[in-house]
C-alpha cells in the first residue's frame, strides 16, 4: 500500500452504482475526510488546514478518471488503491498534504517522480504552469499520458524514465515531488532544485519506517530538511536502487 499515512485510514460507506449525484457526494466526502485528517495530524504537519488553492485542486480533479475499472466504486475513498503493476494511487490526504508542502505558485515549473496513475500530476497541474512527470514503468507512463491528454491536462509532460536522476534537460525546478520511497534523498534531485525551491519525498526502506521529508534549498544553495509525518509508500526502484517491481 503506497502513499498512505500509517495511523489513519479513511473510509466510505458501501458504494452502490455510480450516478453523478452519488459521485459528487463521494467526492465531497473525500474532501471532508482530508480536512479531518489534517486536523488529526495538525501537531505533526504544523497547520490546521491546507491552502485553499490546494483544496480547490483536490475538488476539481476527478479521481475516478485515474483509477482502474475494478476500483471505480472506491475512487473517492480516502486511501490508496491498486493501479496495476504492483503500484498504487496514493491516499487523497497524502496527495493533498504533499502538494501543500510543495507550496506551489502559479508560475512554477515542477517535477514529479512516480507518475503512476497521473492523478498527483493532474492536481499539481491546476496550481503551477508546467508539470514534468517521470515514471519508470512504461505501461503506467503510457496509460497516465493517455488519461491526462484525454482530460485536457495539457501542461503536464510525461516521460518514461528513472526519476532518481531527475529530468536534467528541464532543470532547475521550483519544486520536486517524489511519490515513491527512497532509502535516502537522491542527490541529482537536490541538484535540480532552484534556490528557494522545495523537495517533498518519502524516505525509508520498504515495509520499514518511512518519513515524509520536506527539503528546502535557500537562496545561497544550502539545504534544510524536516521530517513531517510517518508514511507508507511503494519503493523507488531502478538504478542505483532496486529492480522495478512491476517488471517480472
Ligand atoms: N503519483 C502517483 C502515485 C504513484 S506510486 C499517482 O498519483 O498515482 C509510485 C510510482 O513511482 C509507481 O508508479 C512506480 O512505478 C514509480 N516509480 C518507482 N521508482 C521510480 C523511479 N526510479 N523513477 C520513476 N518512477 C518510479
């Protein structure tokens, strides 16, 4: 299970069919659960509410478009869901929190590592001018690209590649968000941050303790890191780390 806080699992009641009205109320319920989780975790995350623009993006992006047909009834549940290839779409609370920690601004150019379903990229795309997103598994990268294109998220560019090394041709970035856990912070990503930029990344070993870290690079290029909350993510794979888990 990836992209989830350890202590909280939100839930929806049983889903019955998918009329539009029900989907809207499920989506609203998801937003309510995110607000509740923020309140529960306020001492850890240091705020009682996420930015209004982040919550507006969470309200705007249709999560049901990014899940597999098997998961459609659970699309607005506040928990991670399988998306195939052994990967998951993150828990909505975690998507919202990570987006908020990145403090995105309208003219920002950001990098996401771990496109997965494309959902996090779509949320980011509502808040910045351009999103570059890297996914190591070709099938997921292609599927996310197709969904994002179909829905008109035309400021997102997806590429299949190893995000450990970032996207040097488009660097430096105003922010980098990593949605898979690394054993430590990849230096190439730190190098690709502009002065004043932020990196949000889960760090730790699979199945063991993982922490969501916020790294800030100041104007002089010095970095400062703080641990925000314990999380559970799928591992960052590929060189120089482990073999991609969706391959074989
Ligand atoms: N942000 C995604 C969540 C994806 S889960 C969403 O909104 O749906 C993490 C993703 O990271 C998986 O799809 C996994 O294949 C990918 N991944 C793992 N290691 C990677 C690497 N080195 N480079 C790029 N993507 C990677």
